[in-house]
């Protein structure tokens, strides 16, 4: 331990204050490790600042050759020691939002011109930071749409390029031909052969065979013209009528409650008493004054409807204004006494049981313990963290019915889900009875999105076991943090939709830090693709470059010239970039970062003038 501490102190003493062009990453846990990994793979130097880093993660940094300062990022001197004076950006992804906020404010005070990107879940705090030129991103908000799309399998994703609507649509090749022959000028994004790995950004002369899945990009009108259908599909159909849905659930609850033997017995005896009383009154009750009720002298018995009315009136003790037993035969009066006692007894039992059922249902809803009945075609979301809540909100906005499952009774998001009219089951999702209570047999998709990879795998295997023959047709989406582990789960257990929230969110942070404006991210097979906007530098490496000279795995979707208000779509291979152009690109994140580095070469770390003492905040 003494050796480690001495090494750390030496490292801090040496410092990186003379570096420039690097990125400071504050926080190593969660998405921080993936951010550092992508910076390292892209050749962007980074310095990590985290005083409570996991030793295993710290060793991983050492294996990559990335410096790590085990100090607090909320100290001005330590930020300057990490090279803040020459840093290109600071990314703050600490686990505590308050610490993140403090680090961001301190960084802005120390350097007014540095790019700052932070992870915050609180939108109000995020809007306040945006006013001081801090880019605020939320991992849950960035990854939830991709997880929801995997559940919906809509095959379409809407992407806005500078205010204009485009769609990335997945279709199936109808015959063996080139992409140009099948889809004309539509931009191919990915091809997933029936028996091979995905091909990203293929050329239009790429040959596909019948049955291959092809993702193309274009406007809704262009997609319709190609016979793909440019309207956004709503996998859930029209938004269900909430009132009708609630009525249906109430009826199902009543039917289920009627199966209770006590309620069924009370209701059965009550109906039997009313039927017998109606028959007897119709046969033997004599109107005391036939003229009052409009009956002739030979028709002094009351009608069957009047007898039923009189029987119910007697049982509910709301009479006697219309009929009375005064003047009737003694045996009939004695029977009336018994009718009142029996009717009142069994009516009270029935209504007490009904009230108990309604109150119990409300208590179950408030505690999240109700059994889901009457639902089909819904999506089960297991895990009510920030990602799970974001997935549920996305599905509800798409008009899908959702059932949430979480084993934490004290989850602070339960009230938020009740406001969305989403039923919640508080139980262990690995148990068969919990999945049965969530109507797994009628579910259209399942998303397992807790914050524990092993728990997600265990739950996913339990779901697969309970689905049985439906396993191949029902999407089961697993959230995984670790990308290698996600690939292993996919290949060894057959889960086709494994999504890494870190892999989805990290490119947004890296792009925002380096000047690449990420607009959207989605998966092609098991590879995340990014749609990003890049402003071409007048003195950068892209100025004058033909678009066909870019990497084969990168495609320019559209371009807006500096002096033109119209979006040029689709650009030709011979089209050349000019300084000030806004280029909209798609491809794997490492390819897009390579394009960014080509346009804005990052300087190698080197000495920069030391800041004057007055530049430091005296508080720190």
C-alpha cells in the first residue's frame, strides 16, 4: 500500500500541467470508462481525475497508458495539475450530481473558453448550466430511445437534420440485385445478410440477396416512392382510450372478484331471495285499493315488474311509499319480516365484499402489488432506474401499454409511473409467479434494464425459460454496461437485442467535447451507429476534400453550404467540402471521430505557458 501511495503522490507531483489539446475526464465509474476508451482508441490524449476510482478500472487505465490522478476534481489546483490550462475539453461524469455541478462551476471559473460536458439527470439544473455554456447530457435519455426501438421493432427511426425530417427505415430485399437497382438514390446505411455480419455504409453498387435486411435513409416522400413507406410507424397503433381501458380493467376485476367464493355465495343467495320474493308477491299480494293503482276489480294482483320492484324496495329498506304489507295475510307479513332480515344480511355481505375488493385494488396500485389482468400486446419493463423510466416514457409516448416490474418498494419513481397510468408490480422478476402476474404470456416485448449486468442476465434467462416457444418471436432486450460482456451474452445465450447504455451514450460525450454534434444513435445488428453534424473548418483537412475520399464506413447524408439555406441531399461522391459547410455524417463512432480529427488535428501534448497565480480561484 505504501508503494502505491508513493507512486500516486509522485504522479500527482509530476502532473500534466504542460499538456495541451487533451481531454480531462472527471469520474471513472459508469460511462466514464467507455469515454476514456473511445478517446484512447481515437488517439485523443486524456487525463482521468477520480479520487475514489475502482482499482480494477484504474489498472485498466494503466494498461491503456492513460494517466490517472487519484485526487478530487473539486479542487482548482488539482484541475490545473491535470492540465486544465491547455485542455481541449473537460468531461464530468461523477456519480453524484452535486459533485458534478460543483466541478463544472469551478472549471468554468478557471477557464471561460474550455468546452465542458457533464452528465446530469436533473433537467432544471441542466438548463441552468446551459446558460453558462456547459453541455449537459443524460445517459438515460440518450440510451432509452434505442432500447425502446428494440422493443417496438418498428423498423423506422426519425432523424431531424437541421430541422428537416428524414427517416432511417429497415426493409427486406425483394430480390437479388444491387442497392442502386432496388432503392435508387436512397442512401444505404447498413445491410444485414441472412447468414453474415452487418455491412455498414455500403456503396450503392453493393449486391444484396433476397431476404437480406437493408436499412436506407431518405425523406418520407423518397421512401414512399421506393415502396418502403415513409410514414412513421406506430408499433402500438392508435393510442388506447384510457377511459375504456380503465373500464375494461374494472370489469375484469369484478369478474375476478366474483370468483371469490364468499362474494359469489352472498350474491347468489341475495338473487335467490329476490327471485322467490318476486314470485310470491306476484302470486299472493293483493292491492289494498285497486283504484289507486289503476287496476280493475278482477285484477287486484300486482304485475311481475311491480312485484320485483316491491321485493327490491323491501330488501333495501327504502319503502314503503308505493306498496305496504298492511292489511295482507299474516303469513305474508311474517314472510316480509324474513325477507327484510335475509335481504339486509346478504346485501350487506355482498357490498362489504365489493368494497373490500375495490379498496384492496387501490392499495395494491399504490404499493405496486396488483396482478395485471386484461392486458395483451403490452411491453414489460423490468427495472425502474433512470434508464427504465426513460424507456417507459418513450413507449408510453408511442402509444404502447406498459407494465413495470421492480423489487424496490421504496423506489422514488413509482409516483411518476402512476402519473403515466403505468401499473407497477413490486416483486422479484426472476420468479415465475412475478412474470405470470405481469401477463408475460400475452406480452409483446420485454426490456430488462436494471443497473446490474448479472441481474439482467439472470432475469433474461428466467424470461426466456417462461416464454417457451414464443422465445424466438418475442423481443427480449437486455441492458448491459460492459460491451465485451454484452457481446458474450449475445453470442452464447442467443439474445439478439443486447444494448450497452455506455456504448450508446459515450459517443455523445466524446463528440460534444471534441466539436462533433451527435444527433442520433441506433444499432445496426450489434454495432451502434451515430448520426452527427460537423462544421468544416476553413483551414482543416476536409476543406477541398471530395466526399468519396472519406472512409468506406462513413457516409455523408446531407450537406448545407455556408452561403445556402437549402439542404443538399443526397450529395454526390465527387462533391467537395468547403470551409463553413455543415456536413451530416453517419457511421461507427470511431470513424466519425477519425473524420473530426482529420478536419481538426489535435495537437500532441506539449508545454504551454503556466497560468498566473491570479487566474486561480482563491477559494481553492
